[in-house]
C-alpha cells in the first residue's frame, strides 16, 4: 500500500491544463473550463474504482467500497481569477491518490471555496449549513450572474445535494499550500496545522460634516477622514500590546466621502479585520477596538460607530489527528516540519463541525498565493503526499 | 447716484428662477437653464443701457458709454450641481446695479468658474491665459461631454472671445458670499478681502506589497495603507507647529488598492492640500511635508513619493482698493466689518494679474456653500450692495 508520487504529480500537471493561464490557471467556479476539470476529476475517481458524481451545487463525492474505518479527504478545484495551479487542486489530487494507494478514503471536492458566488457554499452545503434560499439569492461577485443560472448552464439544476454521512468517516484531512512564507523562510517542508484562524471583520463608519476645504477653519472642522486616520493610528499603537503571537490585523479599505481634493470628508468608512486561532485573543482585541472607538468619540467632533460584519469561530484541528500527522512528518522529514496555524480559511473549517478534521501544509515559493506565479517545488509536493498518506495510515490504524 | 437695493434684490430673486432646485439652483455651465440665465442677464444689461453680448467661451461683457475713469465688476452665473442661489450670481447682479446706479462700471460674467469643464476658463480666457488647444481638450467632469460640443450646442461656436482692455479700467471689483462662518460667528456684515489664498495640492503615492491578510505576518508586511495612516498622523501632529494663523490643510481622498477586506493594500494614493495667502508659509509647509515623507521612507518598508499637482500663487488684493472698500464699510457699517482672506478661489485672482483687484464678502448663513441650503439675509445682501457702490465711488473719485 504505497502512494505513487509520480502518478500524483502527473495528475496535478494534467489538471493544470484546464484553464491554463501563464504558469497558473484561470478557472472560475462553474466556468466552462471549471466544469471540464470537474468532469475530468470524476473520470479519474471512477478509474480508481470509486463511485463518483457531481451534485446540485457542484460538489464532487467519490465513494470507495469496503467495510471498516474510513476517512474523507479533499479540497476545491476552482481557482481565483488568474491564480495558482495548486491551491485547492493539490488537496483534491492528494485525496484521489490516498484512495488510489488503496487506503479506505472517500474523496470530496467542495464547490466555490474561492467565493466567486458565495462563502464556502460547497462545504456548507455538504455539512448541512446552506439553505436553498441562500442559493436563490447568490450571484457572481465579478459579473453578477445569479448562482441559479450558473448551475442551470452547468447542467446541475435539480440534482440532489450530497449530505455528509457522519457515521461513515473517522476524520477529514485536507492538504493545501501554505499561502505564506513561514515554511520556506525556515527551510521546512511540512506544516501540521493547529487550527484555522477566525476572522473578525468590522466596518467602522465615522460621520462628520462635509465642508469647503478653503473656507472652513481648522477649529470649525468635523473632518471624518482625519478622525479615521487618528483612530487607525491609535489601533496601530495599541494592538501590539494586546495581540497574540500570531495575530494579524489589516485595514483593507478607507473610503472618504465625497473623496474630492477640496472638500472636507463628511464620512469615512473603514474595513478593519483581525485574525487569531484563540477566541480569548479575539475577544481581548474587540475590547481594545471598542475602547479606541469610544476614545475617538470623546476626543473628536465626529461620531464613530463599529459594526461587526462577521465574527467567525476558529476551527481547531483535532489533537489526535495532529499527532498522527506530526508523527508521519517526523518519520518522513525529521526536523523539517513545524506546527502552525492557518491564516486563511479552508473547507476543513466546516468539516471540523461534523467530524475530527486536520490539515497539512506544503511550502509556497516566495509565499505567493492567489496569483498565477504561485508554485511549490515538486519534491515538496511529493513529500507532502507521502506524509499525508502515512498520517492517514496512522489515523486508520488507531 | 444712489444704488436701488430693492431692484437689486428683485433681480437676484428673478435670476433664482433659472434652474430653481429646492431653495437653491441647479444651473450647470452651458446647460439649457444656464444659457437662459445668461440671455436674461444680457437683456438686463441692455435695459440698463450697456452694450452687451456673449462670447465664444460663454463670457458676458456689458460695456457702458462715456469717457473717464471706469471700473470692471462681476463674477459668474452658473452654479455647482444642486447648489446655492447666490454664490457667483450675487457678484454679477451687484455689478449690474453698480452700472444701473449710474457709476461708470462695465459688467463681466466669467464662464464656468465652478469648473464643470475646466479651471476658471472664463476669467482665464478674458485675461489671455486660455489657449484654443485647452478648449479642444476639455470635457465635462460629470458627464464627459467635450467643451467644444457644449459650446456648439449653446450656439457659441465660432464667436470671438472677449479680451480685457487693460487701459479701459482702473480696477476690478467682485462681491461674493463668504462661504464660511467667520463673519456670522462674529456678528459682522462685511468682509474686506485681503487676498485669495493659494492652494498647494499634492498627490502622495505609497507603494508597498499587496498580500494575503491572513497568511502574511505583521513583520513581513509592506502595508501601503498603514504607511499612509502613519504619514497622515505625523502631518496632523506637525503642521500646527509650522502653519500660519489662517492656514488650512485637508486630506480629501485616501484610496487603497485593491481595497478588499482580506488583502493587504499594495498601494495607497492620498490627495493632500494646504492653503494660505502667505508664500513663506506655503514654502515652510512644503519643507515640513517633504521631511515627513522622507522620514516615512526611512521608517517604513514602503516607498512614498510626493507629486505637486498644482502650486498656485496667492492673489493679494490691491491695498488702495482695500482702503476704499474698508472706508466704505466703516462709513456704512461702523464696527461691523473686518479684513479677511478668501479661502476659496475666485475669478478676481485672474483679474488681479492684469489690473488692481479687490473683493467684498457678505455673510453665509451657517457658513453653508455649494449646497442648495446656502443663503444670506436680505439686509446683509443690501448692505453689501451699498458698501460695494460706496467703495466703487471712492475708487473712481481718487
């Protein structure tokens, strides 16, 4: 029962041809090339002896035969626009080759992890967290096509949606590129994921008074943009005193209204988020943020309000699964692996709600992700495949 | 030779009907209502005995008969979108009533001071500072119509452009609403303008590295948005130590690229300006700004560059004209006037290049400007008209 890493790499490169864009791929969810890739993948599952199909939301499930303890493994097949060839494809092909090696593993491909239409609609559908009403409502975020239309054009309309059989599986495993440069920076080959960080995303709105930039004295102003700058500078100063070791925080957008050179902004809207695996850290930072907003409202002649856009829950990897993967990593790459959190979201975070779940990372060259230059060395891909297979074997042997 | 303030107010209210919008007007340059207003104004000039017409760029000139010393007075007729009824209309109707009162005054209406198509195209054309090539190039900033098309549709194509006869005039006078709340706040009725501030407008571009907001550690980041926030916070701290008494500075726009919640901004673009009547102050603040940008580039892992978008020259009011207007104000409103700079730009700044020029301000209720709620009390309008007429009489008598 040995995994064939040459065939694994050959399948990865075969998949790369669907929507090839420079050295990456352009394979948006439910585009023609994405559906071709899905059908090709179903064909490969069947060649390996699995019973496979595509469901009403684009998910693929490949079921193996036989009794006894069984795992589920997988990831997603579509890509961001003009993005990397590995990303989710890696975890799908790795799952295929777990099954191909003879391990009792079912293979799942979750649709639209990349969010062209919604937020994790594939893994949420599979775990019972996606209502029909949400499918009715969703549309493509780039070109606006309703999800229902896309599903009909893809020939998926009316198909039932696969639902997870919890009792069938001992655990879920997902292999993925790191999407950062922690592994590469330390010369490591494998990351055993301790958990997937939660993202707490906030909208900060500051209301001031729009006015003429020439005739309004500094003392008279109620400048919403300036109040935003002062608040963000205070966050920059305070957060390092309260954050965790791996916390990250980001201001992705600052929009001033009306945004003209000679008009004092009457309104500022800021998108601000932080991420951590530890709920205590997330709560502590929320308290700091609320205090800084309150201080702004005492100090400034503007009114700042804080709105939680989404406060997700960290998905902690199952400790026994982590141990199995860590043991496999130490056996196959002694001293060349570490435990680390995932700073990005993955389908595994939804699977973790219904069964033990864990993830394995391989290095990203230069930390590049969501760009066509994304890449990982073949030997790192092969090592990841072997560690995943050995980890799966250990989980099943427990 | 007395100015009739009742007729002056009646004409102001008559003009208010062209493009009436709530209590203000919507009279964009070369719109149908704007052209109707211009033709109505030419008619009024002719009724008062002036020889009047509209030129190839929309300017109106009303010329009186007779020998001897003569003044030019005026302002602009179009409005910002959904803006106030007075603004430029006030100075035009005031100029009309200087002539109507029998004073040797020519009346000028300068097209598009509000910048729907360009920057002061009317007063720049009149003073010889507008090339045909610029007219070819300009288009409406809101709907993109080329200026040439707008001029043709307005029936002005091919008309010659009026050029100022410098020897004909002793001085230029412009009456305008203050557009701020300095006069109202101090209970004053008249502002004698000492000069029009210069605007030094800068574009600050910060280049960092766009990256994933979850997988990139704080230490690895080159966050252009954060560098912009720190630079703007430093400006907020430093400028009060170096500015003049009436300096104002404004950040009107902050644009982060790509502007998504989960992506570290790779680029920030900031529009920043300051205004003062004193060139020494403007130069001192430029030195402070350049120092802060250099400090940012030493401190941050991003690269900030500073680009001067426009560095205008302050237009100082002619001292003798200021004296004449100040004498008139003290005679008609003893203790209820002050000298003050204009924080906004006006046609007078271009006229000041070819002849002595000065301006008179009346209060703006609540400081409101460029909004349909803009207003001034009738008694303040009438007082302004009387002071302007008495000032004109004194200038001509010198």
